[in-house]
C-alpha cells in the first residue's frame, strides 16, 4: 500500500468565483478563476485500514494510517481503530503511550471509557498482572 491511497480517494469540489463586471461586457482579457477545495475521504481510508488489519497485513495498515489517518486523530473512529491495530499487533507499550496521548485531549466520557478498557488490556499483558489492571480501573 503506498501513499497514493489518499490521493485516489480525494474528492474535488469546484466552486467558481464570479468575476463578471457590473456591465457584463465581455472582455478578451477577462479570465475565469476557480477555487479548488480538496477533501480527503477519511471514511474510505479508515475502511481500508480496518480491512488490512483484519487480514493481518499490519505493515500496510500502518503505512496507510501514517499517510492518511494520523492527521484525523480528533475523530474517535480513527483513534479506536488504531488502538485496536496496536492491540492486534501486540504492541502493548505503544498502545499505552497512544492512549495516554489521546486521553490528554479527550472530552467524551464514553470514548474515554473505551480507551481505558483497551489500556487495561495492554496493562495486563505488559505487567502480567490482573491485579494491577484492576487497580488501574478503580483509580478511574
């Protein structure tokens, strides 16, 4: 998977700018100006990221995430899917670090609870201690 995934899924919106003169007289020197707004199709990139994870093509999924999704960590589905990616890869320390970073700016309590649970799972594997993980839950 290369970085062109993002480029392929971009939607081009074209909005003309009205450059007509008040008298509507056509002039050979008049030019038409256009504004272009490029919008990434984040949902499609996320869907592809999930698909790659499910077929265990983790390296490709990570490259796609870095190329297309890392700038969208303010959208919870992106955060949740990347956390799951780290869990599936058994990258428990990276998962803990990712969750800690995201939790600094998280505001939705339901979203935070999902991340806390994933963090507890990572903690169980890292510390090989269910008791430590339970203590982490009771602090929260």
